[in-house]
C-alpha cells in the first residue's frame, strides 16, 4: 500500500514536470543518505562551538541546510546497546527496517561501516533489506588473540574479506588506520553506480573512527589541534565534504536528502585523548544527562530545506525512519506503533511539533523532556565501585544529588530542569515553585500516556555465549581465516552500567 | 609623530585613489567601533554554540567577518577591576587613551555606556579624549537609599542627567529597563552625525544589560528561551544588528572597523537566571580559568577582513588599542612598553603571531598560555568560607587540585593543560611526560622575560572613601539631585576575592 501511494505521488510529479518543462526525464524519488557518527559529541563540530573549529565541511553543510540543536538519540550507548560479540541476539525478523521498506519504492540500499544489530547469520544486514554492505558487525575493539576471542571481521556484502588488526590494520600506538578512507570510497562508488543506473539510493554511512580506539589515516594524523580524536573528526569531516561535493557534481544534490547525527554523546571516559566534547552539556555517553543523548544534527537538501536555518524542534534519531519514508513518499507500517515523527514539516515549512523525548537506560525510563522542561525520574552515572576505580562518566562535573553514583529514585518528585536557562542541568527547579508544578503536571500526563501505550520489545541482549563470537563468519574458508569456536555455554550477559 | 605618519599614509591613499578613479572625494581614515559587553560569556552566542541560538545578528556579523575563538580579556573582572563607587582612584592622566590619540588624526570619539575607570572629576572620560559620553561611571547596582549610598548617575557629556532607579528606572522585579534602547539610539545618532559632518569616528559602546541585575525593555522581556539573561542578550544582539545595518545604509561599512568582545567571562554566581554561559570552559568571571577570561570576539570590516573566517591567533583585549591605532594609520606611543599587538596582519592576511597570554588576578600572575599550552602557577576559585556560604565561581564543576578553595602555589611545577585536546582544563599533563617538560621549558623562558621587563602600574584601587561616592556629580544642582557626602574617611579597600 505504501508503495502504491508513493507511485501515485511520483506519477503526479512526472505530470507536473512534463506540463511545465515540455520534455523531461522520468523523476526519481529522492536519494537518502544518513551519516551516523560513533561517539561523536554535540560539542565536536565548529558550528556547535568546538573552539578549534576543525569541521569546515560539516559547518558548511549546516550553513547550506538546517541545524537541530535539540536532537536526541534513543539510547546513550552505541546502537540499541553496546553489543559485544558474545551477545546471542540481534535484530528480529519481525522488525521492518528502512531499506526493506525503501526497496518497495525501488531503492538500492547500502550500509557502510558498523552494523551492530547482531553478527550471527540471521541478523546479517543483507537479510534485512540492504543490498550491499562494507563494514563490520561489531565495534573495532582489539587486537584479540583469536584464541579466547577472534578479531572482528570486515564484510563485503555476504562474506568477510578480512579482520580488523589483520587485513585491516589499526595501529593502536600511532592511531593509524585507513578505514575512514575506505568507507569514504565505498560511499562515493556506491553513489556513482546508483546514479549511473538511475536508481534511487539509500546509503547508511556509519563510520566509527571517533569510537575508541580512535584512528585516522596518515595524512590526517597530527593534523588537528585536538590530538588523535580531532584527527579522526577532521578525516570524517573531509570525507563528508567529498560526498556532498560528489552529489553536487553529479547534479543530484537537489534530489538527495542528507542527515548527519551521532549515536550517543561523546565518551568522556576516553577523554581527553580519545574522547570528544559534549559542549556545555552534563556528562556523556552512558548517561541520560544531556551530554549522553543530545546529538549534533544537520539536515541538508539543497533547494528543498532552506539554507542557514536553525530548528528548535525536539528531534529523535527514531524520527529518521519516518522522515526517510516520507522523503521517499512512503508511509510507515500501519500494523504497529511507530515512535518516530515525520520531521519534514519542521524541515520544509519550519513547523514546530510538540512532542516529548524519552531517556531510557535499559528498560528504565530515566527522564523525559517536554518543551524546555526535563524531568529526571532516576539519576545515576555509575557505581561507587567503578567510580573509585577511576571510571568517570562526568569528569570534572559534580552536581550534588544529580550526578549520583547510586541509582536514585525521584519518581514522586522528579528533578526538573529548564533546559533553555540551564542546558547544563545544574539548577533543579524548586519543587515549591509554580513553574515546577506546572511542568510536572504536563509531564506526568505525557508519561502516563507513554507508559499506557508502550509495547515493550523482546530483550535481545540478555543471553551471551562465547561460542557465537565471530569465529567463522561466511567467507572465512576462502581466506583460510576460520577459527574453532569453544563449547557452547549460554549464560546471562553481564551489563555493569 | 604618529599623526604625521598617519597623514602621510592617507595622502598616499589619496594619490592612489585619484590616479585610479579620476575625480575622488578625500578619503577618511576608517571609523572604529568597539562593542564591549559586560559579563557576557564565550558560550552566549549562537556562533559559539549556545543551544538556543538567539544571536542572529552577531552570528551574521561573524559570517561576514572573522571569528576569534582564542581571544582573552586582561582581567577576569569588569574593567581593570570591579570598582565600587567608594574607590578613590581611577585612570591616571599619564595613560594615553585611544580617543586621545585618535583625536590627533581628526576622530570624533564617544563612549556609550559604562566607563568604570573612576568616577571622580579628574577621571571623567571627556578629560581623557572622548568628545561625548552617554552612560554611567559605575555599574548599575542599586537601588540605594541615597543616604548610605547614592544611586549611580547617568551622564550626558560633562553633566549628569539623572540617576539609575530614579530618572532611569530599572525594575528589579520584572527586569524591565529601557537603557539598551537608549544606548542603541545614542550609537545610531552619533554615527549619523559624524557621517553628516564627514568626520571619522571612534565609538566605544560598553553596554551592561547582561551584568546582574540583568534587564531588557518590554518588547524583549520573555522573548528568549534563556530567561531574563537571554532577553538582555537578544536586545543587545538586535541593537548591534541595527548599528551594522546603519553602517551599510550610510555606505560606510567598508570604511568602518568593528570589533565585538566582552570584558570577562559569564558570571556563574548569577546563573541560571542572571548569568550567561562559558560554553565548554571551566568556571567563570572572577577566575583565571578559561571560563573567566576567554571571550567571544568578532572582527568585521566588509571588503577588508575576509568573510566567514576563523582566526586561531591568540588575541587580547589589550590588542584593541594597538590594532585600532593601526586601523587609523597611527603608531602607539613610543615612550613606554605597549602590551597589545597589532592584530591587522591576522585579520587582513590571516597571519598567526606567536605570543603569550598572561592571566592576572590582582598583581599575581596566575597562569600563562603559549600556543596550545596553559600553565597555572596558582590555582584559586574563592575561599572555603565564601564557598560554604554558597558563593560558587564554578557551579557544577569540581576538578581536584584545580578548582581549589585555597590559593595553591604551583610555581615550581605548574599545572599544564593542552587547551586543544582539553579546553575544559580537566586533565593536567603528567609532569613526567616529555610534552610537559617541553611546554614548561618554553613557558618558563617567556615568563622570565615578561617578569624582567614588566613595569608595574601604580595601584589605583587600594584606597576607598565613602565621601567620594557619586553624591554630587557635576550637573546635580540643575536637577536638584545633589546629596550631602559623609565625612571623608580614607581607608584601605577590601577585596574579598
């Protein structure tokens, strides 16, 4: 049904174009390019105030597009969560992914970079709608000894073509790796091929050079004022510049919707050498403070999204699903609740839609933002035990009763902050104030509705097993890189945070 | 001598213009407009990452000019220091002020706003080179009872025309005051008059709506996402927009050098309702951490300073003296050491000049920055006694051994930070590292040279006397607003921080 609707819309466009211009080529649905960074923080871009201002291409993208200062991820950890390779689960077949739906409208889809939705065969991205993949199923941690733990494989489409630290070296001492260059080239090649074939494309570009261990290629190493982390940012920024220039050079920029964001806040535990910046916000990755979940976000679609705009729409990374479908002229599935909004009215007409942002940690609703008000029902950074061992999610920041090292419940009287006056979450409103009571009243009703209508997902990350790790990915036999898995011993996963 | 040199240069320009264009009007030296904010922080502008992004005119000024992310004030307090009206001293006659020197090149000069260099007759700005003044000698604290303490007078030129809270109301409850509107109008009128008279002008626009008690006029009250402080910022931003538009409309934008900055970091003690933001930097006003002294800074000179540039030149507010003289074709006085650099090479040719930034608190050299390295010889925020009473210069920030509440000496082994990797001064370099030793070596030599060549100024702020307050400013008799001073009792001034 969605596909039919889309077809109707494109036929209408064809008629209009033909009427206006005489002879015209058949129009294509717009291309969709999602650039999703790994552990990059809100404060890492020049346009968001990073003092070294080393992201000229992203800053230019913002100048030509729309900046979203109030855009959030769905979880303060990578992907749905931080999945080591012993996790048994992954994306269920019952979930409809964007490339599956876009396929109905004729899109070719590719993922470049990290998948992170399960590395076992049934979770492979090409089983979930993608036509092509170049990248890896897990994070580039390592090197491993291939006895207790195998190095993460790198796939081209169905089969592995090598492993990190082996065929795809990452020098942990110097920080040198060519992976971002490879990922840029994969993007450029894919775009050129689809353009030559006159096929609309969906490209999900999920590079991970800014996730510790951070890396950059030799020309970028030492090029930043910010050390190795900054080198990685510069290389990604330069790569995005090349991709956007290609779209212009191919004459398809005005038919390509591009969105840039990140998967969670900067990992302050890796700072200062391997972690980024969350600007003026509190804490970082792994927390439900603003530093953990507010993300850099830029929408770019020359000729459609007006240039140089700032939208204060509260946005969520989940909106990219609905918004991308809308760009393609498709409707989201009607057989289930969809959490994301269609942001096109915000992007194209400057509309502001009233909607809450929910901050989850695992299954716990930690906080909610509605308008300018954020209510914390629970506060927690990490345990005293970890903290005393030097693990600090909020280095240099300490707000009494807020950055707590025990899980503090505030569900009866949440801590409420006004994010406009106090983006750093330093000054809870007085519970005796009218402002507090008004905000609480509005938030309570939204949370009640959310909890009443919530359909919980099935846990995918609760069973671990050393035997399911990347011992013998498809294609390993051709490369002579199959390893012997240990005995299968399923166990409960341990999630310390 | 300086004036002669300037004349020669303008004559040369005249010859060149005449040769190139045939008939031409006599050229004028460029106008100079210095916009110096009060307690506005680095992080308060959209272009520096303020999430609400409510400074479209300043952001546009940056897009048309040059942004300086590494620009510093000379002291983390208002003006040379925070001078209450009982301070006896002020600017000595032996100091040459910019308007005195610019007068030799034919400039008309005006100060709009806060003078803060002494309020007694001998310190009056019109005795130090300004032709006009509209504003006040001290901060707009109050209201006072006119018995123990008079309200601060507002001057037009030589004489007071009223007092704050009396003829110039500030409503502390609502935050309403029309002063920024008056200051904008004064700027517009002055520019128009000088332009009509074909005189080059120097305008020093020192508005103080962002200093607590912050205020805005009725149309701006409630207009910001950031509360009353944001209302004040929006009104100033709109005013600067009007001034820059006037320059364009009069056709003199390309002959006007404009520089925007602030006198010290945001006053976090007034946050969140009356204080601004220092972005990712540590602490604020009253400290020598980056939040206290790194300032927003934008240079604008259409046709001369290239548009949309970022300069990583380390700049100082003291450079505005030398730079302004250079703009006017004048040389700084040769009979004394001049601390400021001429920044025109950075602005016009993109040059980077190696120079240190010194961070003083009173007479104590607290820290120095050289390149990317900042060394703290002393750390101090405020006393434990004040801190325990709730006075906090670093709210929400606590870095062990750095944000100290005792005056900690580190002169032998300074705390050294790399400001590129660690702009928030959270991670001191290991004293055992080569990086530390190299930085220390370079910094030590620069500090030694500084201290050997330093000519200390005469203290101006060490004697206080209730009798010297603004009891009977010139013009008070015409208004019937003279008050009776108390008995003269000179005493040592008390400076708690």
